[in-house]
């Protein structure tokens, strides 16, 4: 048998419909943005984005939010797996996954097996990857010369 759940507020009561969870193999990820090729200028990522990092066990997570929507395609193109492996390769023992976050002008980067065990298990001075965003923000990337002139 099923139990009906009602949500009540000052406007009355309405039936509650529980969320339907989809299996991960059914999820269709949106296509990431693409950057146009033009004359380029080298700038540190911090001029184009905000970032924050942290840990989940032995994995590090870096969220990158573009300061302007038009910056994201260039950030996405510049922060490919090879570039990230070069930046974090001295610690990286696992894979790199990048996720495009549509509607947020953002991307998420997950570095697996990069924290030496993570938390209390690691002997590293940044066992929780809190400084990884700062490492990434200091990295320079190429953008169209005209991109910064638009704003």
C-alpha cells in the first residue's frame, strides 16, 4: 500500500511527489562550449575566473566559474586534460574528469587519487587540496586579444 504525503502551507495542502532518480547511464551531458580561434593574448586564469577547491577522500575537486559568460569557452578549451595533468602531475595518480555546468558559466574538475590518501592519511602539507584552486588560477592561458576589450 502507498501512503499519501501532503505538504501544507498558508495556501492549503498539496500532494508531495518524490523525486525520481535517474540511473547515471541514462544521463545525457550537454556539449561543452567551443572557443573561436583568433589572435591571442596570454593572461592568468584569475583575470577570467573565480575558483575554489577541496577534497573528497583522496580526490580533489576544483570548481571554476567564469567572470563573464563569453570567457567560459576559452577556459574550457585551455584547461584540457593534458594541461591539468601537467599542472598537477607531480601528485596525480588517477584520472581527470571535467564537467561543463550549463547555466552557471562554470566547470568542475575532479582529480582522482591526487591527495596522497587525503585528510588524516596524507603526509602532504595540503592534504585536502584547498590550495589547488590557487595553483590553477595562477596558470596562464591564451584568449582572443579582443575578449578583454569587450567589457
